[in-house]
């Protein structure tokens, strides 16, 4: 296939590296350094977004706020190309698709693979291997579009799961935005561990790793699905309150059953 | 040195493997399988706790609840041996030391290295390399006892930090108990991500890893320093509440400054 990739950061760069062996891949990024880094790694570079067309598919891997503008620009002249974005929020893409030109083919995509590293320099062709790649059909997704999107996801080594934009965003609030908020709250509370903060072990480091997410991306993730995020944070506060109350009243049985429930959820992760 | 090790789980087993090349190491565990596994790996095994003496040092790496009883048993006949425990809570050890026989030498120790794996089968001589090893002087710690404890900690590759039991336990509430409670609350809230729970990416997996801590150990960690733990969980709830309120009122600036503060705490970790 002829595949264009808009945005050559961690995700777009990794897709380019994973797909270039078997496809004719061309990339573009607004940032000159990203273009230069990708070019130095052998990725063919276009001189503008429009030049990614004509193609069989264009993967839109820009920052979240730029996804719908990029889709809008591409959709008017996509001529059958499947437009597949890779952002972590899907309702805005579904909303745009509903008002996109009738001939456009648009599929929402979300590879579940890492968020705190950034840039082409962190790109890795094996980034998606064994990960989930969520696909969200939109009002502009036909069978062929879904088949092309699914083929690309599987080719980079991911497992495809299809869901609605609503189910996707509600789940992401629990799996991404909530953990991000908790990591930030843990890190801020961790400052009270001084002078022993630097002695923190791997548990604290892992628990707060998401607090390293670049501030712009982190803010988008929290506010992009505001109502879902607020509800997800509310659920976490509720669980913590139950545990704190159990500790205060010395109720080990309650805490133990809560901890067991948590452990059983985790065992479903595989 | 002649070194006894009481408890051959993850920590005691790793200490035995790390120290046996340069010292005469003898281990003991109440559990027959642990003894057999350590023996199969070439660790010399005693027939009882008392048989670890005489020694230059005895490392007490039992489950938390068994530490003070083991110290009590050893202290009456330790004859100058340095008794160094490795539990993650230090106030109980300091309290015991204050009433221990006058001739006993007791130092509180806490290597900051992993908690969710367990058992001798997970033991690894490099477990402590590059990690902090906190040492807490007690009413029964003299200079030689601190020197012996420090030498052992450095020999397994760790960096020594000395602090009081109070500073230690307050910090651990923030670095261990709080993150554990948050991981459990995140996992329970994560169940609401169904049917996409299995699609969780590395962020959610890392954030909830501590929820895999065996329930007995997790309960000890939460209740062993109850007041500190309740305060630490309270700080996390406070941070989450601030973030949720910011999301609800659309206050990106507030959220961004909170996220920046979190990121700067994390940058102090290494």
C-alpha cells in the first residue's frame, strides 16, 4: 500500500519504521527537526500535508489538538484514502466524521502504547507489538476502510479491538486519565517524604511514571474527555477514602477484601 | 564475617546470594520449602534460628510481623552480634530496641528494593544494586554496629542513608503505603473500563503494579504505620480532588501548574 503518515513523533515515527519494509511510506511533520530526524533514518519526507495524498491510507499521528484540523484538510481531497488517526481520545474524531465530506473514509484508531517518551528519537518499530490497537468506526467508515485500518494495526504487531467512541473514551478515562491524575497526586504527596524522597524504590517510581507525561499532552488527556475524567478521578477518590477510613478504624478485614478485589482486577490484565 | 540470615524470601534470599562469595553465610527459614530452595542454590542452612549464632551479624528478613519476635529470640544470646532487620517499618524495631537486653546490638534497616515478587525463587544477588538502604540507629546501636550494618549494605551494592525511625516511617507512608493504596484504588476503578480493561497499556499496568502485592504484606504495610498511612492517603485524595475540581471548572492553567509540580518532584528521583 501507499501509506502517508502525518506527524513523526513517537507514534507516527514508530508506525513509519514498522511499515516501511512492506509499504511505500511517506511522512510529514510540521517540525523541521522531526522531518530531519526521520529523513536521516531513511523515511521518505513530503513537503506538506497535502502531498501525502494520493495514498491508500494516511495515518494522522499529530498531537491531539491538531488531529481534527489535519483530518479536515485531508478529507476534502482524500479520494478514497483511508484516514486513520492514532489519538487517545475518540469522540472528537467521531463527531468530525459525522460532518465530513460524504466521500471521506475516516476510522478512529488508538494504539495502546506508551505516552511519556516523545519525539522521533524515541520511535521504535516494535512499539506496538503485543499491544492493543483500538479501532472506532465512524459515520465515514465502510467495510473496506475498517479492513485497511485493521490490516495496518495487525501488521505493526498489535491486536485489534473494535469499540464505539463512547465506550472508548469512558474506558480511557479509567485507564489513562485517572492513572495520570493519580500519578501526579502521588508525586506531589511524595514531596512530603523529604529528606528520603531520593531513596524511593521501584514501587514509587513506577506509580508516578505517568507524572512524567509532557504537560501539554497530560492537560489534553485530562480535559479532552472532561466529564469522563472527573468521574474516573471520583472513583479513585472513593476507593482511597474507603481504604483510609478502614485504616483509621483499624478494619483489616475490609482493607484486605478491597486489596483482594484490586488484585483480581489486575489479574485480568494478562 | 560470619553472617546469619533469618528468613530466606525475596530479601533474605537476595542478601544470602549477594554476600556468600565474601562471607560465611548461613540461612534459616521457618518454611521447609524455602530452606530446600536455598539449600539447592548452595546456601548453608541452619536447623533453627538460634543456630545462626554465634555470628558477627544476623540479618532478620522475616515477614514484618515476625521481626520483633525474632529479634527478641536472638537478642538474649547474641553475644555482640549485630542484629539488622530489613523490614519496611522501623518504629516497632526502635521501640523494641529501647527495651532489649543491654548487651544487644540492634540496627533497623530497610533496603528499598521491590515488594510484589516473593520467595526465594525470586531472589537475585543484584536486587539491591543502586538502591537506597536506609539505616535507623536504635537505643541499642553503637558505632561498631552501625559500621557493620553500613558495610553489609554497601557490599550488596546499595547506597546507605541514615535517618530516624520517625522520619523513616513518615516517608514510607508517602513512598510505599500511599502508592499501594492508590494502585488498589486505580485497579478497582479500572474495572469500570470493561470491556476494554484487557487493552490497558503500560501506563495503567505500571500504575497498578503495587496492587499485586500479596494481601498479607499489603495489609501490614497499610496498618503498620496507621496514622502516617491515613495522612499520606489524605494527601493523595487532596491532590486528586484539586485536579478533579480543575477539570470540572475547565481550569487548564491550574491543572497544568499541578502537573508541572508533580513532574518536578519526579525529576528529583534520580
